[in-house]
C-alpha cells in the first residue's frame, strides 16, 4: 500500500460527478497538430479523486497515412490548461513515484486516413466559478473555450448516478474500439478485494490488439475515493501476481468478450468507491465497493 501524495486537498464525492461530453461525436474543441493531424477534446469530467479528467484524441482527417514523431515522453509533461482569464496554469498531475496520471502516449504515431488514437490525462480541478479552460498540447495550437462541468452535488441531493451497462459496475474505453467492463467487486475470505473484468468488442468488426499481458497486470491498480491510497495487484510468496493470465495478443469478433480477474489489497475502512486503472485504458471511476463483512 503506497500513499498517493496529491497536490490538491482530497475530497470524497458521493453524488453525481458531472461531465461535459461531445454530442454526436462532435468534439468539445479541436486544434491543429502537425502534418495535417488534429487534436479533439472529447470529454471533460470532474472525478471522485478530486481531479479533472480530460479525454482527447489525435485524428487524421487527411486522405493519406501519416506518421508523426509525437514524442510521448515530452508530450504529456508539456500538456496543461489555463483557466479563463489566464490567471492559473495547471499541468498533468503525478503520483507519489513521479509518474504522470495519464494514458501512455507513444513516441511515434502512425494513423491511416480517417483513423484516430484516444488518450486521457488528469489535472487539478480549476478554481471556483471557472466555466471554461484553454488546453495546450505540445506542438498543437491552443484549444480555446473548453467547457468545464459544475462541481459535484453533495450526497443527499436529488442527482442520480448515470446508468451503467447491464451486468457491469463500470466501463472504460480501451483501444481500437474495445472497452473494459468491471463486472464484479467482492471481498474474499483470504482478506483481499477480487475485481472481475472483461475486455469487450462492441464494434461490428473483428479486432486484434496487442494487450501485452506481461505488462497489463503489473500496471493495473486502483485508488480509493478521495485519492488517498493506491493499491496494486498482489503477489504470492514466489512473486507471481494473483490474477488471471492475460495474453500478449487479444483477438475478438463483433460482440465477443474475454473475462479476467485480479486480487488487490482491501481498501481502508469506510471506503465505498474506487477508481480502477488498467494499462492503455481510461480510468474507470466510482466503482462501488461492497461493505466490510
């Protein structure tokens, strides 16, 4: 169990966490990148760990394939936003090891005509009353006037959580149109928290994705609501992860799914929600945790 030192005060949100979504695939904002590529901001959301999650995509609107040295090692550190009025600047946040809490951005990006690559990053929340921000991505033009959702309502308000997909307790975008569903969270008799999840193909095409199972499980973890502690998949006395085997490459037909599980340490007393982080996927927020036995 490792403390996740935050640069903001932590707060537990038990009500609806507002989000501003792009309507009908229309982005909230778009900026030119390089070589004809563009960056679209697709979603802005206040999260239960008291941050602002920005989802974005790099898209190729041209008629040709484009290969671009996006330099992910520099891209995320140089990404930030400025509040309307230009008063404060906020960079992508880091965990207690100095790692940025953001999707992995590769060194080189190759996109065929019409293709896109989806990413996300977490930032400190803006100041009180701020309704718009300007986002700055490395080597891209500023994306102005991005709307920010209002703060979450307190517990007991009339807000109702957004409905989840059937038989899931949380869903996040993965890669190539795939999604990850958290299907169950259970406290087990060996005093751990077992998280069951599936990778699902909701598209109409067969999808093959290099999931890199050797990295997938070690890079999976959860953070308690309020952002106080981070928990990784546990190991046995031989150093093996106590989790289902995840393959190197995953091939799923339309509507197909692959089911997995992993065990984690149990959260602290009184914790009711967690945020799950899986490699190459967007965070799955506000996953409910069953009460202690």
